[in-house]
C-alpha cells in the first residue's frame, strides 16, 4: 500500500498569496504570529474599555445618590415637612390605651383561622 504525503498540494498561484505565506510562517512561529497579537489585543482592549466602564458607573452614581432625612421625607406628592418632636407629641396626644381588637372580614370560602 502507498504512503500518502502529509503536506497538501498547493498550486504555484496559491503559494504566492499573503494568506499562504502567513500560514507557512505560522507553522514555524505560532506564538509570535498568533499568541502575541492575541495577548496584545486583550490588554489593549482592557485599557480602552476601562473609561467606558467608569462612565457607566458614574452615570449610575449620579442617578442613585444618598438622600438626607429631609429629602427622604419630602419625596412623595403630598410630602409635608416632618419634625420628629412634633410627631412624637402628636402621637402621645392620642389615647393609645383605649383600643379594641377587631377581626378582618374574610372573603367567602377563605379559612378564618378559628379552631
């Protein structure tokens, strides 16, 4: 049985192209022609994408910021200015000891929890 050569046949027209020369050089120097450009691309991409990522996080920080107590309490539509002392005395003025426990009316067919 005949032994076939491991090299593919390439015509002379195909042998003079840039791709053909690169392919043959790549077989001899794989890291220099493939690995090094790949690593350089990854490192350069990292440096170029860092400002874009920073812009993203700065935009997020501008949108979400810490609010003071006054801003927090005045966010609603009917937000009124709240004074903690005033709220304390307003709540203290109510009679908190005189209350009655009432059961919530259940929907039809809903278990009421009574044993």
